[in-house]
C-alpha cells in the first residue's frame, strides 16, 4: 500500500487585491472614502489532492492559475483561508530563482546557512558539501566567496539548485528553476532529478515546458481558475493544458 506524503483537503487561498489603486493615505482620502480599497481575490478553490511517497507530480496551467501558490501552500509559506494541508515528509523547495538566498552574504555563507537550517550542517563534512556544490554548480571558490547580489541569474540558479541537491531530499519542489541557465546545466539538473527520484524521493515539478514535465513526471495535474481540472498521467495533463490555448 502506498504511503501518503501530502494531503490537501478543501484548500482555498485568496489574496488581498488593491482594486482602487490606493497606495498612500492621500490616495485613501481622495479615492477610498469609507470603503475598503481591498478585495479578496481567490487563487485556489477547494483543492483536494493526495500525493504519495515516491511519486513525481507535474503541475501545469496558464499564468495566474495558482501553480506557485499551490507549491507555497504545501511548503507552509502560505496559510490557507480554508481547508487543511498535511505534509508528512521533509521539504526541500526550489520555489523561485534566488528564493531563500541572502543577497548580502557570499555563496559560501548561503550554503552554510542552508545546511544549518536543514539540519545537515556538520563541521566535519561541510567542506566536502561545499566542494560538491562548487563542482556541480561549476562555480569556482573565488565566485562562491563573492556576495550573492553580484551573481547573474544563471549563477543564482546554479547555486540554489546545487545547494539543495547535494544531499538526498525526501520531497523536492521545483518551480520554474530550470527555465534559466544554459542547456548543458539544464541537462545536468534533469539527470540529478532523475537520480533523486530513483532513490525514492517525492518530486513536485512546475514548468511551462510540456516536454520537461513529461520527461520528469509520471503524474500530472492541470489548474484552471484555481481548480484542478485534470489529475491523471503527465501526458493527459499536458493535453488538457494545451487545450486551454485553443
């Protein structure tokens, strides 16, 4: 029997949307009057989803349909307005380019902070982990000693991905991170994702590239207006996604 890793029950998430263009006290007096300038915009609507350990799930949908919001809800960054989200395994998220990196610190310092926060810091092994990050990311020690704010977008992606992937994660969440970097590094990343999958990790993968989703994931869901309109194989989910543009 498959072991449950993640379960969402009737999950709804909304954001406050500034409907009157009010950004200051002056604007509020001139435009707002007695009425609130904000309204709730629903992004996820009554999501029910079960993900089992060892599954690879691709999430597709047009921009603004709630893909990243769903990932952030699973990661615990967003608290649902309604419903519950239970995660029974440790999360290693790559939610956005540079997310979780402290831009004022060096690459080396960011690696050490991540390892400490994830409970993997060990003074006896940290040098080996840093060497692995440097080798995989193709960032030299000189570059890792630079403040991250001086990195290009490609260097940020290399550092973020390599830091998370030096160890074997239980749950890997990837949000469009493979959209940057050169082709060679993208292929290296996909190869490493397959290694992590083969070792038993659960993978949740968001991408606008249908071929990447089909290559990485066996299962797929398609979102529309905050609802899951397809939960099947990744091939079926991609078909439903392509139909959204017809």
